[in-house]
C-alpha cells in the first residue's frame, strides 16, 4: 500500500488471519466452491485459466480513490452505521486505499478504533482467506468486529466479544474483486494471491533494506490454516474418521490409494470422492453447528443459541447491499464489487500465486525472530487442528511448555501445547 488508511501514534502491527478458507460459518462461502474441492484442484494442478485483458473495464478510464490524507481521514469517517442503536464508543472509518493508480486498483478497508486509549493500543490487520472471501463481511461483520446484523437484514447489534475492545482493528478486502474492492483493469482479477507469511516477510525485508523500521511488526497469528496442501488434505480425512463422519471402509480406501505426496491418481480421487459423499451435508467448518435452512425464517433452536445463528452471513450480505449502508461506508457500487458478495467465485477460479506450502515462509519468519502463533479450533474439518499438528511436527520446533488442558474460569475448554 502506498499509504496507511489511519495512522496510529504507536506503529505496532499484528498480522492476524483466518488463512485460506477459515470463516465462522460454511455458508459464508456459498458463492465459492467447497475448499476441499479447491485443495483437490490445487494438488492436481487443475487451474482455470482466465482471459487476460490489460484494458480498463468497460472501456472506461481508471477512477480510483486517492491515498489517505488528514482530509481524507475525515471523509472516510463513518458518522453512524445504518441500523446502529445508540452511540458507538469508538471511531470507525471506511473507504479505499489506492494500490495502483494507473490500473485503477483500490482496496476497501474498514477500520475501528479501540474504545479506550486507542493511540496506545496495537493495530491488528485482519485478513480472511477463502480464497476470495471478505475480511469485512466475514471477518468484521460475522466474526469479531463490533457489530453484526439482525435477521431483519437492516438493524445491528453489538457483539460482546468484539476484538476492538483490546486493539485497533483494520479489515481489508483483498484482493481486488473481493467485496467492495475493485480494479478498472480486468487482468487484475486473473493475477491474484499472496498470504500472511509472505506479507510478513515482505515487511521485514523492506525494513532491512531501508535500515528503518517503517512498520513495527509485533507478531503473526494464523488460524485454521491451510499451510501445506498435502498435509491439509490428508488431515481432513483423518478428521472425518476420528469424528465418525465416514466409514472405516472409505477411510481405508483413502489411506490405501492416496499418498498425499503431491501425486494424486484417479483411484485416489475416487476414494476421496466416496468419503466426501459419505459425510453428507454438514457445515465442514463447524461440524456440530446447524446449517442455515431458510434465511427468511431463521431457526431459534437451542443449537442456534449455542453456535450462533447459522444464517447470519445471509443477513450481513443483505445489509451490505442496502444503498444507505453503501453510502455510509463510502463504497464504490460499480464494477465487480457490486452487488457485494461475501466470496468471489472469479477470484477463487483464478487464484494464481498459490504455493503448495507455506512452511519455507514460516521457517524464514521464525529465523528472523518474529513471533508466530498457529492456532486451530477443534470443530473445523477443512483446515483442522490435525493439519496444524502435522505442520508443527514438520517444523520440528522445541517444546517450551508441555501439553496441558486449557482452562477458562476453571473449566476445561480445549487441549493446549506451546511450541
């Protein structure tokens, strides 16, 4: 980026991501193919080759939002979110950062300050994966931002555990073509990529090259991550078997036919397909959660009280397509970013910069002394805790603290080990 949307007095930056696919509800990716299918596409190298076009879209000249200035900051300030009840105890901003003026490429951002002493709080950059899913709609509005949307699709409620209570949160919809982010050059939608470890290494290398710490990178946290194609795919089927989601026969066929070593035969593909069919229609990202059956008539079952409303992403999508909301967010409503969608099928199909593994980038970060946290929820079957364990085993890091139960208020929530 050429400019920082909002400048903080303290430049501490934490890169935080639900890497590749991971979002709270599976329905948030209904516009994109299933991630398990995407992994199978990646390992077999079946990429969709998009038409290349370096001309501006619709023959128009590039029209972009310029970088932030003090004046731009005031223009980007959100006076009040439509449907917001009461006064927010924090400032929030939304708009664009121009990343390529010639191409007319601009990325949409949503920035929300901490309610108390924001100038001395760290800045967290949150990026969702997908690939091609929205960090704003999925990350901020569904998962961890200050607001989410009621079932009426137009009024908001405050989230009790919003992360801006502890830090200033910056959500960016990446790449161009996701959410409200856009480009006037069509070829930009066919050359997409880059992941959190790569971004972190770029920040460190730029700091070294200039001998100036322009960005004080404090650490990197990557959650429910597809960090290595082969390990992630192998772990998914291990997870299905461990959670009684597939038969022993199907699991044995996968183990016998698939080496998960980069070569995937037709027999292996058939075995994986059979196992995938057996597990049935469930939310692969939260296997015990209910599935949204009808967003116009949301369920109020006890499951919804425990896991949250599974139709929330539909309410968010409807809300972000309301004209008054788009005006309040200063969103561009022409081109690929309109209507707003939580995931972009076009970006998904044309993901180019997609290394098979992030382990070399992670090892490079470790050698630089950068703090990294790899974490996983235990109900995600796609990018499961098992794949995270496989990655940790591969990295061969020394164990600083032995395995122990993780307790909150003296109640065991999940196993925890630290490396």
